[in-house]
């Protein structure tokens, strides 16, 4: 009776996003977007416009030091204002259909709890579906698992035994925990950083454990083999692990100290390498930690 947003899954991999509504709809499994109906056209058009404006912001940021400060600041302010206006226009135009919530969600995933509250206040009539409701709750859980807090344990029934996060974390060693999925492009790209960190620090006491979320076990195992991941992985956690840590987008990487205290979370690339190097620079492994 009402249009809704759906995903196409092929053998556990995400292959398309579409608005289900009357009409002949075609989905391109490479671009992962649909055409052939009014809302699907609006979806692809907005994403193309948003990506174009976001690219301008990213390009300016990358060339920051090519400009005098008096030139750069107004250029960046204008670029960000154009991006913000595009997003606001899209949400407002679709406030009463599924795209309004979808467009808001795409921005909300990068927001702090207070920023999300402000955005929701700006659109009081926006539909609060399952995903938005989960995101609001995730923000609360994320606050409870911010740096300085003790790790939150969870358990998964494996093929032969129950596996817990506490089997790996809080056992006397610094531990990087990578929440990821086989279908997630950024997760696969970040694996290169993790492998570099592992090769540098594993023999000095650092451990890494992967947490496969929102994924099928066979797809995860295939990705582990393809990527050559040498560390252990907890499979098939679905939403159990991400709900425990308020994770609404992946990859999400958390660094725990030897006692299981969160040192850093949601940092990547060079920032992650620096955080690990800083932690490990003063760390002496306890030879009896695993006893």
C-alpha cells in the first residue's frame, strides 16, 4: 500500500537498493541503484548530486595548502553550504515518503548524539522507521562504549562452542577489534592497514580479532581467505556485536588496552597506525597474561 526501501541480496552480498513502488523497476547490480519509477529516479538523482558536491569539498580539503587561508575558508564554506542545502532540499522534498528518512539517515550515521538530536528537531515530522530508531539507540550505546570505558562482552553460539569477546579482550594484551563484513568495500580496503599494523606489532604483543557482522558465514570465510587475514575471526554475529557497541556503520575498529579499557574507536588509516604505535611504545607484554 505504501512505498518502502529494500535491498537486493545475492548469496549474502548486497547488490542493489531500490524503492518498491508501482512501475517497472530495473536494478543495476554494479551501481547498486534502480531506475524506472519516480522515487527511484529521485533517489539516484540526489545521490549523484550529493556525491558531486561532496567531491568538491574533498578536493578542496586535499588541496588546502595550495590556497591562501583568506581564499580557502570562503571557498570551503561555500562548498559545504551547497552540500548542506542539497541534503536539506532532498529531505524536505521527501519528508512524507521513505526517501526523506533515508536521506536523513545517510547524514546521521556520521553525527554525534547531540548533532543527531538537533537534526531530528529540525525535521519533527520525519518518519522514524526501524533504521532511524536503531540509530538513535545506537548513539546511546556508543556513548557507553566511548574511550575510557570498560569493554562490553557478548557471546555467539559457534558450531562447536560458545565464543565470547572476553576470550580475546582484557587478557593482558592490547587488542584491535575489527567489526566488518565481506560485502563492505571500505572494510576490505582497511584490511590492508590492519595487516600492516599486524606485521609491525604482532610479535611485540598486539593482537587483532575480526568480528563478522551482518554477513553470512560462508561469505565471511571466503573473504578471510581472499584477503589473507592471519588473525582469528568471530563469525555470524549479525546484530549482537554491533548492538553491544552502538555501531551503525562499518568498518568500526576499536583498540582495547590490556585490561579491556577502550583506548580509541572509529579511527582508520594513518590515525589508527599512530594510535597503535603510541599504545605499544610503552607496552611490555606480560608473559603470563594468557595463563
